[in-house]
């Protein structure tokens, strides 16, 4: 239930943040809500990952998950930079 709540909270907060770019205080509130919602999403997912992984593979599973997350962040940053430079 918390993962669904977190995912929904992230979607709504991101949508609101996109609509409220000109209003600084409300944008800050949306960013805080994004962070809170992300916690509701990520913590149960990592708990499930560690619970379902075999004992001898837990470290590898967490490391792989972190690698995927960092690679996604880097790719997103590059795409953002390309979009900003092109436009």
C-alpha cells in the first residue's frame, strides 16, 4: 500500500510542481512533497528487495539496484542538458 501511495504522491507532486514553476513557495512545498512521497516509494521497495534476495546475494542485489539508479540519474542529466542546449 505504501508503494502505491508513494507513486501517486510523486506523480501528483511532480504535476503540481510543473504547473507552479512561477510560485516559489508553492514550488518548494511540491519539492518537499516529492521527497516525502519518494520515501514512501523507495523504502518499501528496498525492504522487499532485501527480503526476497538470497542471503549470499543481498549485497549484489543492492549494488545492482544502486547502479541502475545512478545510471538513470546520469542519463536523465545528459538528456536534460541536451534539451536545454537545443532549445
